[in-house]
């Protein structure tokens, strides 16, 4: 676009030059020198929705202007010049006044330039997303990205979602007539809104009224002109639905990065309908459907010719992403990011070298990109060629593990993912046959770590303590491998506890390859439990004889160390189920674990009350045989056995529930 020239500036043209002219200016200033005002008038008035100016071959007109002998032309020749100008400029019109009815169908301004390939920095919002016949919706067009401070021209229409290439539906009412005006598109009066001048604007509002026989859903489309050479065509806007209809989501904002090539529009959320039959899907929770479940994380892959269509969806504060990896470790991966930046989403390919921040690729490997945001759910789709080895990207005819991650982002910059990535359980040929993929957010080693610690400190140690405290004097004449039954049971369960603890303790270090700096206090508590678990059997090896004066000291130390280890272990488990690598669903998992602990404490209290009820006040457990008869002792033993059986049933039920939760992560 040319810069305006001052009125007093005279531009000298020779007979071989070509200039641009706006005929309106010539009639406004008919007596001015043609050479001085051609470019000035072009720049001053031809803006907004304009038909491209016509190139005028200057010598032809100059000969008329000067006459054959170079003299100033007569009045007759002046009239001839104006007639010629009118003929030459028949198609040269200026539409900064917004009267662009001829652009209603394609919504394309005739600017003799292609639309901008960049993501449009503008957006449309609605004050409601459902309607009945005759209802009104306030439509707001505004600048959505900082740095793009204005627009000059615009055209807004509403179209039936089932026929987006059809005519405009409904009618508009103006909010501010000084900057907007109504147009008649087709047979509907007021069915579109455009600008009234080329003045700079940052926000425009209008009221859309639903027709008497409204379609099931409508989508707003808009064209925006920032300046003569910079404009965007048919930007897909939000969708509104008829009350009681099921043709679209109640609130959906869409756009595309390729507005010039009939971009893919996301009028509805992605669906899991074709998973396993026409496309491969990776989902969390298992078998969820993003169309009906907003908390569903969803990745689909559909092979179409020599390219693959990807769909990615998930609830996230800042971004959702997926990666192709040769192993189950992050590093040296092919990454694709959908990052929310204000009211729009940037879709990029990236690389990850080691356990570092992704680096966005400079080359453009994606096409047919489109995105949507609805109620905190980010969705994006794009197409990628199967073979892009020339761009140093993974070829899609090979096998990879699939990662899906999400997290926070600020001003388009992503942070570390807030949860462990969802990782496919096996490698998948991306362009291979469709299948429903299984995946997990927790590595297998971490799952075994959790299971081993639960079994050790919620089941075996609790049962071993009960045998030592409440079954010590039962079956006095019975022995097992040369030792009393209670002692053998106690020792076996405690040795099993130590073995499970040692194995479970090493698994996170094997998985991480060292110490985890992001696990908080959980590893410190785990190390304390590990130390106490090892001290207990060592202490038992050096216990003094029963008649030794140091025996009470040993008992108190043994009891104190064991109780302390049990308490710290329970605290570590509560923290463990909230770790990123083993994040169990809250609050269900926390409630089950709390019930597990309460069940053990309740069983301990019942055993304690039972033992005290059978003994007179002030007597010791060792005096029980002299106090109780043999029949009473048998009844007491039978009752304790029943209590132990009930405790173990409840304990195993809680344990099974938690292990099931771990397996589903």
C-alpha cells in the first residue's frame, strides 16, 4: 500500500511511466494537475474492502491531455479524457465505506493479494451459546493478541453449521452505528455486518437474532482486514446450538492456522466412535470418549494416503502434547505441541534432546492445522506426511512408544508436565493398522514399588504385631520347627516385611537412575523406614535372655522402633499415592487408604479390649493360665481367631482395592 503524499507535492511522470489512480479523487479535484494527485488519492481513499486499483498507461492519457502538438488540451479533449478515465476505472472502486455486498458469499476482499497465512490475531465471543427462534445473541469481534492493536475492515455472518457454504442466516442489529453497518446478503436484510470506514478499531459488537425457523446449530464466520495487504478470510468462529438439538457443543471456539486453504474446522469435539476400526486411539481413562467426557485425554491416528491425521484432546491449563519415542524414557523424541496462548492455540512440531525443554522446529512439517478450546479442554488436529526424513523427523512407518503429556503454559511458554506422561504399553507403527492402544501413566517398576510397600507395611507387619501381642500364650504345647507357633509366625511375617521393603526400596532408584529431586519428603521418609526395618532384625539377634535385667530395655526399644517405623511408613504411603509417577485418583484412593489405616487401628483396639476383659485388673498376661480354666481358654482362643479372621478379610479387601487402583494408573 502506498503512503499518502502531501497535497503540495508534485510527482513528475514521464511518458514511459505507469501510475495508479483512483477516479473518485480525479472528480473531487478535477482542476488539479494529474501528475501531482494520482498517488496521493490512491493512498488516501483506497483502503479497507477495495477492488484492486487499475494500472493506467500514462502516455496514452498524456497525449490526450497535451494534444498532438504538446499544447494544453481543449475542453472537448478534457471531456474525452474523463470519458476514457471512466471506462478504464469501471472496476476500480474503493470500499473503505464497508459496502461490500458483492463479497457476501466467499467473504473475500478483492485486494489483489493472497490472505495472510499467519494465525489470525482476532477472535469472536458470544454472550450465550444456545438459542430459540427469535432469541438474540451478542457477538463481539476483538483483538485477541497483544501487538495486533487494531483492524480496519471486517465482515461477520452467521451460517448453518450443516451448510457452511450456504447463505447467511438470521439478522443483525447494530450496537454502534458509527463503526458498523448492516448488509443485505442474498434475500435477507441485515444478515451481515461490516465496517463504515477505514478507521482503526479494536472491538466491534452486534446483536444476532435467530430466524423464525432456525437451523439446529449455527457458526459465525468473519473476515478481518488489518491493512490493504494483510487480511484473513472466513475465520471460523464459535458455534451456537438450538435448544434441544444435539448438533454441536454449547461453547466452542475454533480457528485454523491455514485460512487460505479451506481449513479443517472443529465444530464438534473429537469422537472415539471409530477407535480400533478406522483409527488408532490412546485414551485415559480407559475407553473414555472425548465427545461426552470432558476429563478424557485422547490421541488418535488415522492414515490417509501418504499422510497421517492426528487428533489430540485433553483438559489442561496450558498445553497438551504427544511424542514419538524409541523407548519409555523422555529424550531424543519427536514432539508435537498444542500450546494455549490467550484465546488461541499454537500448534508446532518440536524436538527433545535428552531430558530437556522441547525445542520448536524451525521448518513447518504440519498442515491442515486447526484447534478448539471448550470449557478448559484443548483440542488440536493436524496432518503430517509419513516420510519426513529430509526434515530430520521420525518416519511414521516405524514403531514408536506414544507419550501424551499436559501442563501449564504462560504466554505460550510451556512448563514441565504436571503429571507423569501417558505412555503406550507397547510400540506402535503409526501408519499401521488401526487398534485401540493400552497405556499407563505409571512405570511398571514404580507400580511394583507401591505394591510391595503396601503389602509390607499395611498387611504383613500388622499381622505380625497381632501375633506377637495377642497370641503369645496360645497353644503352649504346640511348636513349629522347634519354636512356639506365635514366634514363628511373628518372625516369618517380619522377615517378609523386611524383604519386601528392601526390594521395594531399590525399585525407584533403578527407575530414576539415582535420587529424585522432585519427590518432596517421600524419599526421606522412605529411607528412614528402610533404616528402621533393617535395625529391627539386627536388634532381635542380640536380644537378651528372658530372665535378664536388660530384657525390658530390649522390649521397649524393639516396640518403639517397630511402632515408629510403622507410623512413618503410613505417612510415606500417603505421600506416595500423590507422587507424579504413581498418582492415584483422588479422593477415592486417599479415602481407601485412610479406611485401611482405621481398620488396622480398630482391630488393635478390639484385641486389646478383649484381652483386658478376660483378665482381672492389675494382672499380667503371663498369669492368664492360672486364672482361666481350660474351657474358658479355648473359648478365648476361638474368639481371638475369629477377630483375626475378620481383620485379615477386611485388610485384604482394602489391599486389593489399592492394588487395583495402582494397576489402572
